[in-house]
């Protein structure tokens, strides 16, 4: 493996980022950092962006009274800043309104599928959910409402272009069964196979300029239609690495090694997207990892219920590093997980303030009291085999459990050794072992909590070591 290219889902920018976005982006960052350690920073590429050519964005802009492009500029920058606040460095952030580096690739993919005979035009009448940006069959609704947004879809009647998804049913099933397109976890794989085996239907890939309100990538050769949001937004995964404008860049990184998405959009990524690529004669992504939802107090977050968790509010109280820790440790990677401020505070106090933070403060204070001078530490092993398999299987919570066990074992060893009761020479020999072990553990720690790991290295860089005036994670009042 000479490179690793991964992507997050491309969010709509009709509202500010929520806690679910934070979960996905932090998971992506952990994977990015792990493979950077394994392959070198220059061989890992992380992409996100903004799904801007969507009707829900237009409607949100209309409610604010702001010009649509100004609205998109503001909100896309909010998402870019959110990554920075989470301590995540993107290789590329591709916007759907980028006419220079996105639109050419979208139209190129359209042309390739059209040349293969897989795009046709027909009159259509269907039930459309703006929230999902997709059509639904009556049988797929929940008491007449969209199963995700619990709203009645709008009945749409117009002439659109369609993609021959049904043509690729057998090919998709074989790819997924064989794991040539690997879907993680296995329950999501089984869900997709079940969906495919029920029979695939062709789907709409355009909308009229009137319904799109003039927003979107024009259909090649038809000025009356815009390319439908999924045929457009999914292609950000390729246009972000040069598709349509930089062939060498695209060949360097494509295909994607991993798409990270929520379970609500897995069909688009594991059925629609690979079918489009098969039609175009392009390589398929290697794997799709799908995470669950975050609930609050056991219920889906809702403004009506008043249980919406704002990631910025949590970060203001506990810090962004604590936010990273909780989402990775307490939210199961493959299932739904629950968060409340009370649960957050309990984990913060136990694992960060009384756990890692107390260990670092304790060892640093002992070094200060014993006038310990750090000689150059022994070179640490740059690998971390104990958690590598966990990370490669996206078991972030189990990887953190193992890492925190190592910190706990060191804490227990200090209790047994009681260096404060030893002679200065014996104490300094013990402290050398403690400091080197902590520094060794900062390498895997930096994958999860990069700022914390950097601060620990600063504390123990030597030669003289003093306890910091402010602990890594101050105890809660």
C-alpha cells in the first residue's frame, strides 16, 4: 500500500454542524493520523467538502433572506472552520459550486455514463423528500412520511433524466458479496444486499431549472435541467483529487480506499455511486465504513424535545480534546450511541481528569520534587501493534480501552513502587522508566488526542521537569 485516500460524507450546508458531524470527522481524523504514521504524511489524503447544489440549501437561504451564493459561502466556511476547531487538517475541501474544479468532473461523469447508454429522459411523477433529496416509493414511507425526517414528501411531476440502475443489479451484488466493495460493519453489508435483492429501479439524476431554482451543474446539452444532487455531490470524491481537470493527480489518488458515511446515506454510497462508476468504466472505492447515529437521553435529537447537543457548547465546557475522547470512546463505531452532558462529565472526570491528567501531573510533580534531570530517552518503537488491528477495523473505542489500560498499569506500578519513599538514586531510576513509558505512549495517544499528546511531550521534554500549573484536564468543580 503506497497511499491511503479517505473521505467523509459531503454535508449539506443548510445549517451549522451538529454532533453527528463531529463524530464522523473525528473518526476520519483518527484514521488519517494512523495511516500517516504507517505510510508517511505525504501518502495520505483526506477529503471533505460542501454539498451546495441542493434544494434544501436554497430553501434555507430563502428563509434568511440572504442571496443563495452568499449563504453558501458563509455556511461552507463554517464547516471548514469546524474542522480546524476539531484539530483536523484536510487535504482538500471541495465545494459543489466550484465551477473550475468541480463542475467539469460532474459533466465528464455524466458524459461517460451517457455514452454507455445508461442515461435517458422520461416523464416522471413521484414522492420527493427535500430533506433526503431523494424520491420515495409509497411502500418505503412510514405512515405516509419520510422514515428519516418524518415529514410527508412532496408530490413532484416533471420530465427528468434517469440512470439505468437496474442494469447493474447483478454486478453490484457480486461486488458486495465478494467484498471487492467492502461494507463495514457486516450488518450494513447485509442491509444493502437485502435492498439490492428486492430489485433495483432506475433513478432520477436531474431536475428542472424551475424546481432547482437555477442552482446546480447544468446537464450537458440541455440548458433546461440541472444535474441531480447525488449524481453531483458524490463526484466530489473524485473532483477533489483532480477528476475532470488534473489527470495525474486523479491517477495518484483514485480509487478511494475508504468512504466514511452515516447509515442514513449508505445506499447512495454502496448502490448508486458504484453503479455510476461501473457505467463510466471507472475504478470503484475499496471500502465504505458506516457509523450509526447519536441519540440524547435515549431519544433522537430534536429541537422540539430540547435535547439537541451542540458540539461547541460541550467544547466550551470541557475542551475539544475531551469532545474527541468521548465520541471515540463512548459512541460505538458500528451502532447508535447516546450522549448527555451528565454522561460526558462522568467520562471526563473518570478517564481524563482523574485518569490520564492525574497520572501526568503526578509523575511531573515527582520529577520536580526529586530534582530529576531527564537524560536523552531511549528511542521508542514507532509502531503500536497492540492497537493497529483495532484501528484498521475502526474499533476506536476498543483501541482507547487498550491505551488507557497501559496508562492505568503505569499508575498502578507507581503505587507499588512508591518512589517518594525511595532514596534519590532509586527514585530517579524509577522516574526515568515512568517518563520514558509516558513518552512512548504519546505516539498512539497523538492519533486520538493530538494536542494532549503534544502538551505531554512538552511537559517531559527535559532536561528539568516541573509539574504544569494547569493540569491537562482540570477536575470539575
